[in-house]
C-alpha cells in the first residue's frame, strides 16, 4: 500500500468517525469535535488529490583537490563555492540587481588583479567600496564584507584561489591562478599562492582625492561605480 | 477500619487533586527522557561534535520538532493575539461605557494565565528538542543571536510582571485615572508581547533570508543578523495574523457555548460574543493579504529562486490549497454576517436577500478563479489534446494577475458585507447622508472597476511592471476604500436612528458551526504557511549558509504535510478547549452558588453584575 493510499484511508476514517459522532451523539461539544474532524479529514483528502511532489536535496559538493587538473577545474569549483559555502551570492550579484546589497561583481575579474581580489576577500577593510548608485554623497553598502578566510565562512586558501579563478573566468579574462598553487592535504601552502601584505590599488584609472587616501575606482562597464578608501 | 477508609479517601482525594499534574509531569519527563536516552547512545561514540541526533522510533526528529514547534507557534499566536483582542475590547468598553466589553476583556485576560503556562511549556520542550536534535545548528544560531536571547529573557520577565498587574489589578482599577493606568498597562503588555514575537521572528527569518555576518561585537553581529530582509514583513504579517487568530478563536468559543447554551440569557450572551469575535477576526483579515503580498515581494527581492520555489516550483500547488482555505474563510465570515442580518434584525431578510445573493455569486466566482491552477494535472494524452498543460479557456485565470484581482475583489465584497451589517436596522438622519451614501457606493463601484481593469491590463505588460506598479496600485485602492468608507460610515451611524433593534440569541445552530469553521480555517492556514515558509529553504537549515545534511533534508509532499497540519490543528483545538475549560471551571462552581456566570456578556441583567 502506497503512502498516499494509506493517508487517504486515514483521512476517510477521520471523516467517518466525525460523521458517526454527528449521527449518534447529541451532546454539543463532541458534535463540534466531530464537525472539526470532518473538516480536517476533507482538507487532508483535498491535499492528497493535488500532485504529490517532494523536494529532494541535491548531492553534496566536495572540494576534491585530486580532481583539479586545469585552471578551468578550479573555476568550476570556485563557482560552486561562490554560490554555496562562500555565501558570496547572499550579497553580491553578477550583473545589475536592485536587491543586491553589495557591489555588482560582473566583470570584476577583468578590473581587479588577483592580488587585489585576494586582499578584498581576506582583508576586506583595507579598501572600502562606497555606493554611488544614487544622487548625493556616496553611502556605505548595507552589508559589510566579512573576512572570508575566518569563521563563520572560513574558506581555505585553496577555496579562495578557486573563487578568484571563477571570477576571472566569468569576466572573460585568462585565469592567472594555477592548479600548482593548490596545497595538497598535509603539505604547506605553495609560495606562489601567498599574497603580498599590501596589494596594489585597483588597476583602473584612479583619481587621487583628499590627502591622497581616497581613490575613485573605475566606473566600469558593469556599473560598478564605487569609492575606495585606503586603509579606513 | 475507619482509619483505613479515611486513608483510602485521602489517597483518592490526593489522586483527584494531583493526578493530572502527576500524569502531566510523567509525560513531560518521558518526552524529555527520550532525547536524553538518544544522547546517551551517542555520547559513547561521539568523538567529534555531533551534528544531529534522532529518535526514529517516535517518527524521527524532524516530525517531533514539526509538531512541537507548530503547537508552540499556534499557542504563541494565541497568547499574543488575546491581549490585543482584550485590550481593544477594554478600550471599547471604556469609551462607550458598555460594561459587557470590559467584562469580556477581563475574561479573556484570565485565559492568559493558563495559556502562557502552556505556551511556555511547549517553548521549553521545543528548546530541549532543538538542542538535542540539532546541536550544530543551535550552536551556530546561539553564536549569532546570543545577545537577543538575553533580551528575550528580560522581555519575558517584564511581560510576566505586567500581566500580573494587568490581571490582578483589574477590579481595583475600574474607574477614573486608575482605569487609564490600567489601559496603559494593557498597552505595555502588548508592546512587550510584540517584542517577544519579533525577536524569535528574527531567528526564523534569518534562517530563510540570512545576511553575511561580518566581524564585530556580539551585539553588532546579532543586530546585523536580526535586520534581515524578511524580518519586518514577517513581523507585520504575524502581528495581524495573531489579531485574526485571537478574534476567530473567541468567535469559535462563543459558537461552541452558544450551541450548548441552555437559557435565553446564555444564548443572547454568546451570540453577542460570537459577533464581537467574528468582527475582530474579519477586521484583521482584510489587511492580511496585503502583508502577505509584501512578504512574498521581499522573498522575491531577496532570492528569486526561493520565490520561484514557492510560487512556481514544488510548492506551487500549496497556493491552490491556500486559496481554498482563504476562500472558505471569506465565505464563512460573510455567511456569518448574512445570518446576522437575516436573524438578528427582524424584517431585514427580504430587504437584503438580493444583495446577499449577488455577493455570494461574486465570492464563488472569485474563489473559482483563485483556485484555478496554472498548469493542469493531465496525462500525456490529455495534455496533447489540450495543446499543453494550460486549459484553453480557464488557463487565463491561472496566473498571478487574475489571482491578485480576485483576492482584492473578495476583500471588497467582505468589507461591503460588514458595512451592510453595520447599517442594517438603522436610518441615517444626517443632512448629508444621501451624498455620503452615494459617495460610498461610487467608491465601491469605481474601485472594483479599476481593480479589474488593472488586472486585465496586467496580462499585457512585463511581469516587473505588474508586480511593482499594478499589483501595488490594486492593494492601495482597496486600502483607500477601507480607510475612507469606515470613518464615513462611523460618522453616519453616530447620528443614525435605530429603526429595528438588534435581537440577540436568535441565530440558528449553523451560525455556531460557521464560527468554529472560521477558526479551524485560520489555524489550518497558519500550519500550511508555516510548512511553506520552512520548505522554501529546501535543503538548508540556514539558506545558502548551513546545509541540512540529516536524513530529513527533503521536503515532504503536500499530502503527507497536510496530515501533519490536520493533526497539529486538532491538537491545538483540543488544547485551547482545555484552557478554556480550566479557566472557566471555577466560575461555573461560583455560578452554581449564585455568583457571576463564566463569561460576562450581552444581556442587561449580566451588565448589572459586577
């Protein structure tokens, strides 16, 4: 007997008991209970008559270092991390979005060097992007960028490099991260995977402002109009 | 021998007095003991942090949490809705001088003492279960929200103190400034209750629409997580829904008591109480769809995929069930109004027969459109004959533009019923009455036409235009009608002459069943939408942040879920019946000795009692 048939029988049984109560019991409160049983049983039967679709979870993605052979493999894993463990898509959009609470990342891999992206992920307060998508003075974005390599997100170095590979690939740029930079379990992080303490400012035309600390980043084709404030 | 009998009597007396408590405690210990035994099993093998624990023998951790959480939420809705209901009644009694409202408010406040305890009991069980079954998730949530846990505890203390003062101070703060202070206490009670509601809302909405938590102080992190995109839409939606629940449960209680009333006086009283409950329920129900619309809009804004899962994915059929329940609720509420016009106002039956029939037809047509599915359940052969899964004629009603239109029309019709009932048996005496009545009629007519035009136009514009402008305009038009016609009618009625006195206690028994039906529909709707909210997260505990990797990560199909919804609704109804029974038990005993009856009420005689 299938689950649906079993539940239908239970629903019919509940309605039957309700009908029997209404037919044979005169006391008011039990009659109200009988009435409620008929209503609930009918509701269950109606719910069983519509298409029965369950939502099954997809297979869990694992970061398998051994499976990475090419830079494209890294980008593919980076894409999955971007939309899952990395939680990047909670705030960032890829393309203009009214609801995005942080800068649009479309074409970001073409605008910023890998060192700068790495620094943005691991030292997000080094340069602050401000929102220029409105009239008047720039504002902070509603959400504050977390340190992506620390809790609660806590991406590993391998995972961060994969995300950078994805951002570069998504922007149509050659991927500058190499699979050789991936640290195998139990091995130290390759020297090339480490990033200088202070990454160069965005490679876009930057205009110096007050006391040389405020720089305006490239407005960019994707509408990333932002202000970066060094060392704020 | 005598000693032996005396001792047996004492034991029997002790059992009578404490038996229920002992059984309750044993059950509680048993319930709490099950997860404890589960922990014991795990403890031996657990070397690392445990993510999940389970008791498959009891139906699995997910189902246990489902029942307990749903009951806790329904009880919480009840204990937050009742103070709003009671406070509104107290204000009406204070402003109009009608003591029956004050007594009604007092009697419902009395329910709070026992219902608070039951709600807290289920809250405690839920907390233990969550810590036991989902330790990893609870650790994460505690890490994020710990400061708000402390605020929550503090609010409970404040709420309890205020409730004690409000309840025990009722009879000593009856007049003058003391009464004003008492009303202020009622206001405070509701303010604290509101915050008690919105804090757990932040935990639940964070699970559905999390924001990234940056580093910072615990307070800053909790604050950032609290202000997630769906927090306020859910707060507003639940606040209104609690008023609706409180009103319709009062109505259902009155309905049951009306059915079993033995004297004309009792019938009058519970008929009046049913009217008040239904009135407040409908009053809250009218703006509720707007709050729901705002919530769905925010869900789409936050994550389009989540919105699609709800409205167009595996949960899409849920909204057909929702349409059915809301439709029955609208019909039930209107039916009760119509019965009131027919039976309580002598001579009104013939006068209102035609408009009632017209409104019934409109409501049924609207319900038919609302329940039209987007795609039909059809076999391959049938679909081939139809030329797709859309019905060639009715398929046009399966889209949101049609559903938004009929939902707004149903609200308008219900509001019209309410206005009709309000004006029945009265004759306006104001000099400007004709102009006002023409204006009211014109407003209803123009509003209905504009809503339909916007609905049809909605088919020919991009979805974003329809969602952002047309649907919002439809909602604003209905709100405008509600907000202009209500005060206008109130002004008209202020100077109106009563031509036919309303006669209480003459409603047929089916009116009592209609009130019970309305309450069951509201409870079922709450359980249905709770399932929708939870299932929209699909296989995530916290959407996009913490994946559910337990064996229960799937969302069950509607039929299975509906069985749990029905079970939860039934248990909740029985719990509320028990609470009402316990709360009025002492009054019945007193009434037997010539004191005030259980519930204060509608007759003049009862009004003279203190």
